[in-house]
C-alpha cells in the first residue's frame, strides 16, 4: 500500500493559482458516476473524454449520468456556472463525498480534468479503488496564448502523431498548436486549386540528414489532405487547442516554386535543395499571378481552419532576387516604395487585407516589422525580444518566442551526451527562467503580450520519438511560464513536481528527455593557487551525484558529491546522477586546471 492520499505531495504542472490540500480523499471506484448536463453536446463529449481518460489511467471507467437521474452524492460533477475566472479558469473541489469541477466555459472544465489526472496516484493498483487527495483549487492561466510550434516541413509527421502532439500539449494546459506547414523542403497541405503543391512540392529525393554534410538519399515526403486537416482540427477543438496554420510567404517557399516556377522572379527551374539553408528564391512581389495564387491557397486554408489567426511566416526572405527583378522594381516604383523592405511590407499588407476580408487576422515572424508593420498584424518575436517590444509599443499583439529561451531544437544537455541538434544550448533551467513580459515595457504596453510559445524546428528531428524528446520536459517548463502566476515561480518545486510528471509521461508514452539528470560543471579557477573549485549541478530534484577523479566510471562506490570541492592540476572529473540506487545519467566528463605559463 502506498502513501495515504492526504500525505502525498501534490505535483500539478503547471502550478495552479490557489491550491489547498485537505484532509481525506475521494475514492474513485467502479460505481463512481460522472454527472453533467447531458442536453449539452459539448459537455457530453467532454464527459466521455473524461471517462476514457480515467479508464486509461486507473482502469476504472465511471458511468455517465445527467443530474436528473443521479441519486447518490458520490459523483464527479462537471458544471458550468457563471464565474469570474475567465474563459479558461476553473474551481475544483475534491472531498470524501465527491469531486466537483465548475467553470464558466467547458475550456475550464477541461483544465479541471487535467488537474484531476495529476492528482491520481501513479502506478498503484486500482483493486480497492483509487484515492484522489482532497483539495480545493482555484485556477486560471496567466497568458491566453500558450503555444507550441511543430515544423512538419522538414520532416512529415503522420496525423496519428499530430494528434498525440496535441494531446501532450493539452495535458499541459497549453492551447495553441502552431502547425508550420510550408517550407523550402516540403509543402504539407493539400490545395485543391494547385494540385502540383502536393504532387510535386511535398516530395524530395534526398536530405541533409546529419549535421555536417551527410546526405541521405531516401526519398521523403507527405502531406495532409483536407480530410486530414479537418480531423486534426476537430481533435484539437475537443481538447481546447486552437490550430494556427502557418502558410509561409514570401520566403521559405522553394518547394512551391519547384512546382510553379512562374511565381518566382527568375522563372526557375528549381529543385528542392539537399542542404538546410535560407534560400534566395522567393515569391516575386511584382507578379500579379503570385497574389492570385496566394489568395486561392489562403481561401482554402481559411475554410479549413476555424482559428481567427493565420500565421503568414514572413521570416528570412532575402531581397537579392527582388533587387534584380524588373517586375519587383516596377512595383516599387508604381507603389512609391522606398526599397525592398517596403516591398515586403507591401506584400504582407496586401495579404493581410485579403485575410481581414475573410474575417481573419495575421501573425508573422518579427521580420514583418521591417519596412513597416501591416496595420492589424500580430508579431511573433523570435530574434530575441526586440521585435516583440517594438510591436507592443505600437500596440500590436505579440507572442514571445525568442531563440534564447524558446527554441526546442537546441541542445538541452551536455552536447556530447545529446542526439544531433541544430546547435545552441537550451537546458531546462533556462527555459524555466524565461519571463515573457519584458521589463522595458510599461504595464499598459505589456497588455499586448498575448503569451509565449516554444518552437520545434525539424531539420534534425526525424522521428516522433525524437520530437517527443526535444519537446519534453522543456514543454512542461514552458507550460508553467505560460500558465502559472509569477508568485509561484519556484525552480526547486518545479523540478520536484517534474519527477511525477516523468512518470505520467511514461504512462502516456511520451519519449521525454532525461537530460535534466545530466551533471554539469561550474568551475572556478584559482590561477595563483593552481587549483579549481568544482561545483556539480543538475536540472533534477535533489540529485544524488557520485564522481571520480581517477579516470574510473562513477558508481555508488565512488565519492558522493556533497558540495563544491577543490581539484589540483590536470584533473578529469567524471560525475553521474543516481536515483533509488540506479544510475539515471551518463557520466559527464570535464578536464580542468590547465594553468599554463603564458610568458
Ligand atoms: C525562424 O526561426 N526562422 C522563425
Ligand atoms: Zn520579382
């Protein structure tokens, strides 16, 4: 028998706004009933999802019942009430008598359910019922945009995996799935008016598979049909996730130009490049055909995606071709534009106008600020936070997604322990340290920061397993930044709760990274004294670190790390983390104290 439910330390991620643990527990058992207003189709679907979720986690599937037919008090109640906790907030009461979740909207009830899942014991037998500790929770998110972007342009992922990705997002109370559907290396969405986008643009013969120059000659490709997109969007809706499609323009579109070279400045011909690199060839801004094409593409896109916001890309569009193109130069003249940056602004503004006419708003990467921001555009700040600050000061909505803290394609541990990545270094602690509201902004300007997003670019992410690995647990740190109140920011407590979250990942099948267990070194050299002080750290909770200085592999028989220690010249320290007597990290290795004479 495990701990009594009331003695269990709670481990909800993201941390709720108010949480009070009470005496006792509710025992979920075979006769438990989920009670809700079954005249409401949305609540009915949610209750069914809840019953299934409880079954998958505990083996117990409660019956569904409307309030009219329920006689016992021993129920799990999902109730819509007028409330002051906003569209996504909820109140949750767990007591010996039952569980009650209340919210103004079903979104809030969905988040109450996610919290209930995180109150369940993990890995205990359900023979005698499942004890859910008594709590009182009042919760709502800090930010409205809590997003993750997945790049499916570099590698295609199946609809099944996309649904899992959405499930994982939703279990972290995130609510935006930014689907990066267009890249130089692959066009991934069916457009019925331009069939070559999927017959031609979705496929490539070879790929720069490894960092460096290794080319893999396995043909790769795939795309999502309208049917697929509808399935994904409906799936996401039932988990309160908005799917924001990204249709890149004017750059990152070589795949489209391979199929329709007449949309370029030079006329082509083109092929999909083997190397990952920014491509010079982009849509011609002086050619009316380009706008006809994009309006057809976007007309199909807006029909498929209920999201009010459509991402139009806008990043990394070199201006070389526009500078040399008579049509582009003619456009600059005709429109009285100053240069190619203003031509880009013309391009984006024209697309914005079209999408506004369809009832949509645009968001773009921060390059869309160059040459003048389109009047109603939102900005996704990725090259640091400067673009976000500039846009917020101009009273445009902003999503913060800087490479420094939000690029989950970067290494998350010691690079020599990690699978191939694009570069950079973004360990869990750094993600968690991020504060999305720039202090440079006034409180009034800060209102324009809609939220925060992690980006999973796919150049070196070839499989669902690796995609899980790169996304979690950094996605958990992101979720907490995006949802939890600033007063709850507490790294030690986060990594304590994360230990349970790892078990939940195993339960649902997320191939999360264990990089947080890796030891990293902080070394302070004392040159005069020819010695160094060595501090060993991890991104895990109360790590048990064992280390050696004699070249041997660390084991439970090695010295245990208790605090900073000194080493003299030419020492190689090897250190690894153990948990419950088992090694949970590879040995990190660092040679130090190389005080060579400089004169
Ligand atoms: C980007 O990373 N090119 C937005
Ligand atoms: Zn041109």
